[in-house]
């Protein structure tokens, strides 16, 4: 298969997996990608045999992944738990390499001892990102999150360094503990020092470029993308660990004080989007390659093994050894940590069952993933003597099997062990998160505002303020408010019919307003938003086709938007009148709810009237100016919707929002988009 065809095929599979991930909610995305890769390899009939340079694989896949992980680390929690993180990331990795190495060599003497050590080292790194993809409803405590993220960052580097020494011993056939210790120290600390220095230099370059007036988002983001590759290559040239250099540089660039400005906010937004796509593609490619490699590794390992069944058994034995060792290490570490915390703060120790549960969650929540597979693919094909390394495919097969088993354990065991969220407070927590998202959008829009866009930005910001106000109010009268909202919408529908019959509202405007009222009623009464996304796409398609309209048609569209807004003013006046009547003829509880709702409609009414005043009525601003203003408003609104969806996705990916919560918030955005699109169509 040609190289370009292969790259295009793998990227297409990664793209398809992103869609399937939304449908197969009980399977982790890595498992989906592995499955697709394996099926594709079988169907195509050409199982992938990777023959790329090990160094190229390291710099292409591992360097950017670790650089991105180091930039996203929680600084405070990382420093607070640094001792435990180093214990897992260095101590456990070295012990695992030794225990797995000796055990596997004893069980399978045909594999060289250096080769089994290499397998033990490559199984050291964990892939905490894979757990995030498993189930967004997992409720890990703060320490668990800190341990998993910090461990996944540093144990990648320590595992790779240990693996490189094992491979060196495997290829040359010689090993000296003293020489290895000195080389390890030089590689480890040399990589950290070089990376830290280069990371500081990168910060200086970025600030110097900005100081001379070159505020280019493209330059800044491209510089970030290229940085890990350059640092890796420079550090390796100095005979230090390029992986540790990349990690150190990322940490320095993250820990260095950040300048706060609108430019920095735009850069951060664009940078996060670029890295999100880049890391998704890299992880996806690696797992798809794993799936495509499995048939090849299985076929060759099965044919070459004297007892193929025992090879499968070795996968389960190695998985059990590494998992049991991790559990024992974590149990002892957590016992010591909680004893210290009790002595220091006087906090009571948790019960034995709770301790075992927490340790088990942290144990299974550290599956092997993309880094382990990437390391496995760097195993040499030949030894120093020129002979082929016959056990290469066998070791890759064992590593692939362990990855699959640990991912399956994390996929099905962790959600059972992890404590569940308190559903009684779920809605309140979701409302707080929603408010946080809306406030982020407001800040981003204000930072991007210029003198030319000040008016439309002000209009859109007022709309977001209204949403924030509604979400921050206590909803102790939820049932009464829901009933009153239903009554108001029903009264508005009757009034709209009367206005259409009397000619106060033309039929097309009435149709648009009726559609909005029906959709709002469905959300208020049932919470169902079925069909919102489809309707939104249809309306957006109509708008996109309408952008090629002639000037006369654009003026007609502007007039239509003005008519729809005027009709909405009439409906809001009607709502205020209706609720005023409720206030006069109701008891205290119902009157209080009506007063709250009346205030909301009065705010909406003032906003619509202010918009009309800004746009200019028939005797004021010309139609062309009105069209230009509302085109600017529509552009700002679309940017706000895009930002809101982006922030929701960020919180979904870091585990703050579950899949259901993220879907609910997205549906709210889709509803707002649809209502806005229809009023302006």
C-alpha cells in the first residue's frame, strides 16, 4: 500500500471513530479505534507491518503528546502531590520493569532477559486520557485526578528511558549496572535541565516577538506546535533524554507567569483548539495502527510460537502481575499518605473498605495506551550481530494484549467502583457550570470587541446576562414557574392568532413566532429537544444559500428581521400584561412566582426595544444601515454560540461534564441558534 494511501486511510478511520464515539457510549474511544483498525486490516487483506524508524516514531507521536500533557497539568495539585507522583512515575516503573522482566523470562525462557525487561519498561507508562474517554460520569476525587495526570506525564518519560537502556542491552548483549546508572542519571537530569533551559528560551522568544509589535496568532500557535519536535531533537543531539526535555520544557512554559491580555486570550483559544485536534489525531492514529497491527502480530506470533495457547495465557499473566503490583504499591503509598495527613491535620482515616475501593479505582484507572504502543513499535528489527530480533512481533503482541485487557478493565470495572455523583444536586451543579460557561463567553466577546463592534457586542452580551440571571436565581418555585411559563406561552399563542387575523402581524412573521413559541413550550413542559439539531441544520442551510441573495433580497430579509422583532415586542408586552393580572388575583406564593417571571419578560422587552432603537425605526436609520448592524449582531451571536459549544466540549473532555450533561447544554445552544436563525431569516 502506498504511503499516501495509508495515511489517508488511517486519518479517515480516525474521523469515522469520532462519529462512532458519540453512538457507542459504553465503549472507550480507544477501544472503538482498535476495533475499527482490526476490522479494516482483515477486510483489506493487507495487515499493516510498521517498518518506520524508532526515532522517527518517538518524535512524531510521543513528543507532541507529552508536551501537550505537560501544558495541561494542574500546577497546584501537581506540586502538592509531587512525592506520590514521583513514587508512581519512577519507583513503580522501575520495579515493574524488573518484576515483569524476571517473571516473563522465567515463564518464557526463549525471550531474552533484556527483551522481557524492555516489555516491563514499556508497560510502565499509563494513559489517563484513555480513562477520560471511557465514561465522563466518573467521579474521581481531587487526589486521584492529580495522581493519574501527574503519573501519566512523568512515567512516560521514565518508562521510555528505562526501555531505551533495556533495548541497548538487548542489541549489544552487554549490560553494566554501574554504567547504566551513570548513563541513566546523565540522560535523566540532562534531559530535564536542557528541556527547562529550552522552554525558558521559548518563552523569551515569544515575548520578544510580541514586544516588537508582531502579535500574530498564527506565529504563536505554529511556534507551539513546532517546539516539542525541535526540543526533542536538540536534547537527543546532546545525548540526553529528548522525552524528558520535552516534558521539562512544557512544564516551564506552563509554570511561567502568563501575561493577561485580549491577545493572549485569543491565542489561548486558538492554541487549545489546534492542540485538541492534533492530540486527537495522534492518539487516534496510534490506536488505529494497533488495531491494524494485531492481525499481523497475532498471525506471526501464533505461527512461530511452539505453544500458541500459552502465548495468550502470557497476556493474562503479565496483565495480572502488572495490575497486582500497581495495586500493592498504591495501597502502601495511600496508607502512608493518610497516616501523615492524620498526624498533620487530625483528619480521620477512612474505613478499610473505602481505602480498598479508592486504591482499586486508581489502579484500574491507569490503563496502558498510546505511549506503550508507540514504544513497542520502536523495538529493533536486528541485533548488533546483524541477526534478526525474532521475538519482536511476540513482544508487540504481548504489549498489545495487555493494552486491550487494561482498557477493557478500565472501561467496565472503573465505572462500577468509582463513586457516583449525588443526583440530588446534579441540576444545581449543572446550572453553576452553565453560568461559568456563559461568563467565559461574555469575557471572550468583550476581549475581542473593537470600536466598530461595540454596539453589536453590547446587544449580545445583554442577552447572555439575562441567561446568567435566570440560572443564578434560586428555583424553589420550579413547579409554579413552569406552570406560569406554560400559561404565558398559551396566552401569547392566542394573542398571535388574533394579531394575524387583525392584520397587525403578517402571516409569515406569525408563522416564525408561532414556531418559536411551540418549541419553547416543548422545552418548558417536557424538556425534550428532539429535532432541534436537525431543524437548526435545515435553517442554517437556508441561510447559507441566502447569502448569495441580491441586494434587494437582502433588504427584504432585513425588513423581515425587523418585523419579527416588532412582533416579539408585542408578545412580550402581552406576557407582562398577563402576569400583571396574575399578580392582582393570586395568593402570595403564586404572586411571588408571577413577579419573578414578570421581571424576566420586562428585561426581554427592554432589550428588544433597545435593539429596535439602535437599529433605527422606519423614520430613523436607513434600511441599509439597519441591515449592516444586524448582520454584525448575527456575526457576534454566531461567535458566541461557537465559543459556548467549544467551552462545553472542553469541560466534557476533561471529565467535568458527563455525556448527558454536555448533550443537554449543547441542546440549549442549538435551541438558541435555531430561534435566532429563524427570527433573522
